[in-house]
C-alpha cells in the first residue's frame, strides 16, 4: 500500500493539499516574529499583523486592543480555516480531522465541569472553551451532578461517548474525580486515535504514531508527577497510562511505582529520546518539565509539518504574546 | 546600410521610456504637499529607503495608524448604512478637502453619535423583541393550557363518575384521590418559553433525559420570524410549554433552558389574568414601536448625512494613507530638516515633477525650495511603456510572459498585427468572424459605460481584450474570405468558379473531375473545391505550406529584432557571433524550404519537397532527378548545408572565448581585490558607493552559451514544426463547422417537418455559439499566444525586467475598487 498511496492522492486530497500549502504560505515567518518582538504597543502588533494573513480578522477592531482580542481573532482564523478544510474533506481524512478536535472537546468538558463545580457562570466558561472542541449541547454539562448524569444527559450524543463508558461511576464530581476522568478519557481517545491511524497505514500511520506515542508518554509522565503524594493508588495510576508509546509496557511499570520526581527521571532517562529533555533539567525540578516537553512537541509537529503529508501538519502556530 | 538603420526615426512603443534615477530633497514643511502633488501627477516611482525598518519604526507611523483608524470608522459607517438599507448617494457632494485633523474629529463625533444611538435603540429593541416573544408565548401557550385544563377536567369528571358509580370503592379510593389532587395542585407545574426552532428537538430530548421522562412537552412553531433579542437576527422560533413536577426538576429544566438559550416567560394559569397581561403587553408594544420608529428615523437621517460625504472621505483617507506610506519611504537628511527621497522617473516627466515640487513649495509657503537632481544608477531601471486603450491589451499579452528588460525591443509592437493574424489563420471563417466582430463592436461602443462598471471576471477579461477581439475578428473575416468559408458554405463573391463539368450532365464530376476553362478565381480558394474529392489534399497542402512560410517569416523577424537589440546595446559581439550565424542557420535550412515552396507554387512543378529536403541531408551529392526545381539547385544545396554546419560552431565557441579574453584584458594586473572601506564615506553618494562587482566564470558562460546554441539549433526544427499548428487548427475548425452544417443543419432541413427543422436549427446555433465561437476561439487564441511567446519571442526577448509602478492616486483608487 505504502508505495501506491501517492498515485490516487490528488483525487482525494489534492484540493486540501493545495489549501494547506496556501495556509502554509500565510504563516508568520521568522522575520515576522522578529518584528513582532520589537513591537512596543498592541497597536504596533495590530499594524504589523495587518500586513499578514491575519489582517482581515483584526482590521475592524476598534483601537484600544486587548491581548485577548488579538488571540481570539487569530484563533478564529485558525478555526475558520480548519472548519473549511473539515467541510471539504472526504473519508478517511474527515474522520482524521475530527479526531484532532476530540482532544479539545475533552478539555472543554473538563473545563465546564470543573467550572460549574466552583460555581462559575456558564457563559463565562463557554467563552474560555477552545472553539475547535465545541459541540451542540456543551452548555448543558452544567446540569449534571455526577458522572452517570454527565454521560446520560450530554456526552452520549457526542463522539466522546465510547471513551466515557470506561469511567462511568456513580461517584460525585470532585476535583480528583474530574482529573481521573480527564485522564481516562484521554487514554481512551489516544488509543482510539492510534488504532485509527494504524488502520489508515502508510505515511499517516508512520507520522501520527510517532506523534501520538510522544503524547501518550508525555501524559504518562505528567500523571505520574501529578499523582505523587496523592491518594491515587499505584494500580489506579497504572490504569491511566495509555497502552502504547515508547514507555509501554516496561516504562509504565517503573513509572507506576515512582515516589518522587528523581525516580521518574531515573525511569525516563533509559529512553534515548527523552534523555535530552531530562538532561536540560536540574535535579528535583519539575516546573520546567512542561515547557521542555512542549518545546519537544512543537519540534516534532514542525518536522511532521515539513513532511507535508496529509493532515499531519494542520496545526498552525498561534501568535504568542 | 548601418547608417540607414541609425537614421530611422525611433518607433513608439519599440523601446520603453528612458528612465532616470532622481533624488528629491524636500523640506519637511512642504513634504506632505509635495508628495500628494506627485501622487496626482503619478509619474514617479519611489524607492523604499527604509526597507530594513519594520513598519512601526518608521517616521510617520502615527499618521498611518490614524488613517487606519479612520478608515475603520468609515467602514463602520458603511456597514451601518448598508444595514439600515440606505443607498449611499450616487452623486456625492464634492466639497473642498477638509484638513485631516478636522476630518478625524468629525469622524470621531459621528462614530460616537452612531454608537450611542445604536446602544439606545439596542436596548429598546431588546425589550421590544422580548415583549414580542412574550406575546407569542402567551398566545400559543395559553391555548395549550386551556386544552390541557379541559382534558384534566374531563378526566376528573370521568374518574369521579366511576368512583360514584361503585360505592364499594369510595372509601378506599377517596383518600388516594385527595392526595392526588393536592399533588396535582401543588406539584404539577409548568415552564413556558420560546426557543430556536433548530434546537427544539434536541431540547426536548435533553429535557426527557434530565427528568427521566417525567414531563410533558408541548410545542408549536411561532407564526412569523422573530428577531432574537440577543443576536438581533431574524430566526424561526418555537413556543414550548413543559409540564413537570417537583422542585428539583424545575431547577434542572431552568438550567437546561439557559444552556439552550431558550427564553422563559411566565404564563399565568388563570385565563382572565392572561388576557389582562396580553392587553398590557400589546399597549406597551405599540408604545415601544413608536419610540423605535422615531429612533430609526433619527438614525437614518444621521446616516444619510454621512452617506453624502462617505465616498469623498474614503478616497481622501485612502490618498492620505498612501501619502504617508510614501513619506515613510523617505529618509531624513543629517540636519533632520529635509526629507530625502529617491525614485525612478521617466525622462520626459522630469519637468512636470519639478513643476509639481515648485508648486508644493509655493503653496506651503516654504522658505527653502525642493532640490531635484539626477543620480547615477547601478541597477537596471524599470520598464515603462506609454500605452493607450488600443495597445494596452497587446502589451498585456507580452507582459504576461515577462516584463521587457529596460529598453529592449518590445514585441508588443508586432504583436498588434501578428497576433490577430495568426489567430485568424486558425480561425478563418468570415461568418464566425462577423459574429466576433459584432461582439467586439458592442463592447467598444459601450466602452465608456462599461469602463465605469464593475464587471465579472470573465466579462472584465473580454472587455480588456476588446481591441484584440476587434482585430482578431477583422483578420478572421479576411482569412475566411481567402479560405472561402462562411459557416463552411462556399460563396461566389469574386466572380464565378474557374472550373466546370466536362459535359452538361456532370455525371463524371466525381470520377474524372472538372476541367478548368478560364482564369483562376481572383481571390482566395475557388468555391468549386468544396465537397470535391481533392478538397482535403488541396487545402492541406496549401495551409501547410502557408504555415511554414508564415513561421519562417516570423522567426526571421525575431532574429532580426535580436540584431536591433544588439545594435541598441552596442554589443557587436552579439551581432557577429549570435545574430549572423543564427540567421544563416535558419535560412539555409528553412529559408531554403520556403524558397522551394514559392518556386513550386509559381512554376506549378510536381517536385516532392519532402524528398528534396530529406535527401539534402542524407546524400547531398546525389542527382535530384525529377525533383529538380531550378538550375544549380544541387550546388546551392551543398553550399547551404555547409553554411548551416559552419554556423553551429560559429554561434557556440567564439563568444565565450572572446568574453574571457576581454575580461582578462580589462582586469590585467589587478590581481588584488579592491579594499572595501567599512566606514561610510560622507562625500560619496550612497548609491555610487555601491561597487558593481562582477565575477567572470568562464565555465558558466560557456555552458550558458552551449545551452543557448543547442536550444536554437534544435528549436529551428521544432519551432518550424510548431508553426504547423496553424494548419492543424485551421483544418480542425473547418472540419468541425462542416460537420455541424452538413450533419445537423442540412440533415434536419431534409425533413419536411417544422419541429425537426427548428430543433436542428437550435442545435446548430448552440454548437456554433458554444463550440465554434467560444471553445475554438479560446483554443486558437491560446495557440496564437504560444506561437508568440515561445516561437517568436525566444529569438530575442529576455523579459526579465520589472514594471514601472509610479506612486499615483489614480492607480490606488483602481486597486481599491
């Protein structure tokens, strides 16, 4: 299969490929970022951006700008473009593109549930949600009192339903349970996405399994670090790790029994790709780990993007302020 | 000869305008005015002297920002005007330009006023819409409640009848019944409201799930579209009433309502109360309506007054912004009192530019005048052709391939005639030509009207090319007359045919042929060829030979133009080692073929030209036999062949070697590189300080020359063959129109039935219009384009220049539209 996928590629993905390449030409370049660094006021930024693809989205904003407006409008551009591609895509690309949004969906669900728990206004929460992860009845999440209701009322209609089936308990919603729910959902989601990509085969499988494995490993490390010192048992912790990735299965065994950050480091340094990340950190430090992982992720996404294959490069760097 | 050529008067459009790099030093106080005068003049292209600075580091960034802000306000006004459904006045009031500061204040005032008005009316509108929704809910939900109550009453009665009918049951059931009644009165509640129709179904499902089915959902679509109070859009909505019991369910349902954006309105159960509320609402609605109307009138008045000036303001802001953008390209001089600008300007426009600068100095009461002087330029100047309506389209055709190098021979001069002509050779039919002519004439007649309108992309393209279309149609009428084709019907326009049948019955016309009995048909193809057995061989031979003649002529023209280029740029090297061998090579092979064709036509000889050409290479010394066309043909062929063989190394080797020699002579003894001073030398102009450093790489030059020669040698063959497309397309066109005429129109006419005839006519007209007039025109156009771009222009045209883009208000206005 691998050798022949390029033969019919243009029939299915030619148009979208062209669009993606067009978007790529519209990305901010290194010189753009250099110039943005020199900006002194937000108006300068607006002025600079008005010469780029982001111009039309910002041009009608009245002058005292806020950072949130800029980010919102730039995200809006990403979302508009993504939705356009999603509309144009055919199977299996459309499913693939939808899979990418599920991650945001999980985050949104968790955000709303946590927010309601702390009695925030639903509208305010909705504004904070990532627009890619919106679904129809998302606002109704606030009604639910426990996991079972959450599932029965709202999530059963969403694509997240199959992932949720694993963590239905009648337990009340509290911070701990929500966090466990998030990780269970992510585990199920990543595994499902991984399976889907494997099924597609070819270059998609090759690139995406690498990215997804990295994501799974990153989550495993985060779960471990965050659960140190909590009442989460080793077995429960073990259950939250995704069943694939570089760390699976032996790394997971080691991570499951870790009691402090240095043990985690010891477990991770056995894996060459992660050695470099940990080598940047001094002992006992866990704050920088997130950033280091994030940098590594961006690097990998960039590499995938450079390969210019299918939807693998659909992530656009946002404007960082 | 050379003298004769030098004395020829320069051809318009042949060379691009002479440009000079000029420097302007303008005092700060008159800079703005000077630049805006230059913008009106539109003959100066500024160079960006601050290219390394980002936009917000430049001098006039604040003004640019202000212009941006103002244009945002203007866009806001425009949106508002469109939203209010007012048309901005077609004849805008022309008032003297106001000052920018004043305008800025005015705009801010207007914006403030509008926003305030909007927010006021917004609030009113929201209450109005809410009331409207409430009214709707009352009407619909009231009916549900009534019917429900009736049902409930009916049921109760039934129940009680049952109860009373059997006394035995009374004691047991009365308590239960009482309980039920109390529950009924206190527990059964309802919530009524209104929701988007699109969400109603999901809403109901969600309610069902949340209450585990313990509810009753009634809905009815609202009669008319309602403006949503929040988003102010017209939407279809559905009124609903939910019956449920219990306090917990109530909070849940309210939350769900909130989540779905459903607006809930309380409807009293009591019928009289309902009526009372309805009445109240209606009176408030009518009050609000009058207030709203007054508000809208007020707003419309304000908007109309803005609308009068809008177009003027917009163009003014656009110009201001352009002026400041241009000012940002200028540099401050050392004293910070003057702005220094550089730019390209056509030589003929120097006086005008100077005059504009003086005017600006005078008008702004500046003490110091602007300085204007010419500088030396290292880089090549931009290319600027002064075209008119007619030549513009042809220049566009050439520019689409590449902008001419500065002052190089412009193929557009010849394209004006050769392009339509080559098109017509492929599209020779005077019937189709007349159709095209009509179209072109319509476009040209409505030129003044169409040029102000905004056209669709296809129409705009046609309109741009209207003069090309005109000449194309005229030439295709001409060629059609030569081919004697009118929708593939032959006509006896120029007298009778030269042929007649052998006898009166004409029985052997298709076997033995016709006999010629008088002088040839005076112009074009004899109509008697049409339909004869030898029609195709005759026309093919004619068109094929004609294509080769046309091609060789055009390619020779191209080579000759390369000579003129070489003369113009004083490059005798190119003349001697490129032009001469090229001319010899092409003409000794294909020029000779053209000569043979003409001789054959003139003498009516039966010689086989393929044979002559092929054996000229295979065995040049052999006797030609019956293929000999003229005396001394064999020695001539041998000479031509030798010339062609000599021409190849001639164009390949000398030029790079001579270049190498020249280079080594010029740089003899200069083995050390120039020291480049790192300090900025104040005495030297910044531009002349830039050293023009050229490196000579022999292998590169040689490879380039080799590629060029090989391309020419192979190209001579393939380009000549490429001109055969003239024949092929012409053949295809005439065959297609024959098919449509004979197989559709004549076939349908054969039936004695009006319907079939009409259908045949319709199909014929359709095929003619879409296939022959549109598709064929397009294909002939593209082939003519290719012949010009590739076969003609590769002989001399470099096309690596860049276009002159003057700073001009007129161009800016065009861009924005």
